[in-house]
C-alpha cells in the first residue's frame, strides 16, 4: 500500500508489521456527523482493514475533541449546558459509527486527558518553549526551524490560515503571530480545570500530542485527518511533539480531502450538510456506507449527490446477489485491479467501479470459477460492508 505523505510531498510505501498504529483526528461534537465526516472516517477504516488483510496488526485510535472553542457558542445557541451538548452529540456519533461499522480500538476524549496535557505543558515550559499573556500560555515557535515542514505553507499563508481557523495571530503582545495557545482561561460556561499556570482549559492542539503518545506510544505509523487539519492543527501538533521527550514520531501524515455538496465544501458553518442520522433513518446502514465510499477519493475528494443513496442500494443488492452465487468468471484480473486501486492512496471510487465489473459479469454471464463469489465477499469485507446489516 502506498499513501501520500503531506510532509514528505510524495507517495510512501507503508511498511507492514505486527505492531502498527493509525491515529485519526476525529470529531468535535458540537453538531451531528454529516457525510463528509463519514467519508473521512471510512477512509481510515478501509486503510486499517486493508492493512490487516495484508497481515498487519493495526491499532486504530480515533479521538474526540470534546474541549474546544466551537462547543460553547453552539451550546449557547441551543440554550443548553456545555456538557449536555457534548454528551448528546457523542451519543449520536457513537450510534452512527456502530451502525456504519466504523471501528476503532480506542476512542479517547480530550476531557479524559487533562492531567497529561498539563504535564506536557509543564515539560515544554521547563524547556523554555512557552510564555504567558494574561493567563494564556503560548507555545513559542521561534526555536523550531522545522515549523512549517508538515504543511509546506509559506509564512504569509500560515498567518492567514491561522486567522481563518481559530488562531489569534493579531493578538497584541505575542512574540510571533504564529505562536499558538496551549492553555487559556475558560469563558463562562466552559469547562475549567486546575493547573499550575492558572485555572482554565487546554488549547486545540495539545490534546492530540498527548492522546497519540498515550495510546500509540512513540510511533504513529499513519496519522490521519481531514485536509483542513494540515494547518494549523497538525503543524502545531508536530511542533509540540518535537519539543517533548519520549513523544510521538509520525511515519506518514495522510490527509483526506473534504467533501463538496451543492458546489461548496460541506460544512456545518455553511449549513450545506447531509446528516448521517437522516440517511440512516431512510436507508440500510451498509447502503449509506457504500454511498459514501462510491464517489469519493481521499486525494481528490468528491461531491455528494442526493441520488447516491438510492444508487448504492441498487449496487449493494447486486453485490450481495453476486456474492451468494456459486460461480462466476475468472476473477484474477479484476481482483488485482481492485486492490491496485485501494493500494494507491485508497482510491475508493475507482475500487468500487472495478468491483462493479466483476459483479456485472457474474450476474450477466455467470461462469465456472468457484473463487469468484469469495473474491466479491472479500471486496465487501475490506470495504466494511457486512452483509448481515
């Protein structure tokens, strides 16, 4: 399997081993999951399934950022307490991913790792990597000549992107506009935690450095997330990791493109979303999963169309019939092409189209090869399509 590493700017061959880790930045639970979230989660789920089919033992860690800036404004708009919103949306997320077969070995929550975040900030402070402005602790990027190596953004683009994605490059008193928050005073209604540097809450980026180290150890073979996390989140996470002892080394930074809907990036803030729960109320869960996979590629993205679920229902029915037949045509050429597509940056839509070819040949012309139904079942298994659902 080859995956495009954002940091290295090229495809990297994934080294298969008995002890692999895949860390994925998951959801911030301020609203329900949409098909863009499903496309991202399904991408990394298929990566893990494919690696396991190649003999790897993979530990999948997919976090939940339940202490973060967008949560309080959303709770205020709904006129509910902060933690009521969080627990409501985490419960909905868990229900959705169970039905969609989006598995992980552990799904840590930021709120469960506050003590370790405080310890990490203390370690960085002792190394001279932090400073304070009115109770906010900032990470100092100036000693890090490698800052920018994950995203490859130039400085002007980093500043502008920081401004767009929750940073505060224009705050007076900062040593560098790109210095980022490790700890900050809580706003009224937000969680508050005790720390040697003042009561408050962590910033956005420190959680993933801590959770990846705790649940993956000193090596993350594949670190994933949406393309919108390349900067600032993953750039800042990598800088934090370099500033601490016994921290995490990442082999491949792999990012999944965002999903479009009605000509724009699907986004909660824009309101152009298709909620998973709405689709699951109308369709079989494996139909929803297949609809998400069929027109998406992590490198190029895709655009959700409202007819995809109906199309997927027909496709799933055909695949199931073919998987239950006794014979079919010689599957070897199509089988090789299917895995070639998956092993080339998880080209999901192309792999589905290749599988369609073998399914159509089986149902239309039959054949005498008893291996064909098993090959189709294997296609379904690596795509996470359990026929019993």
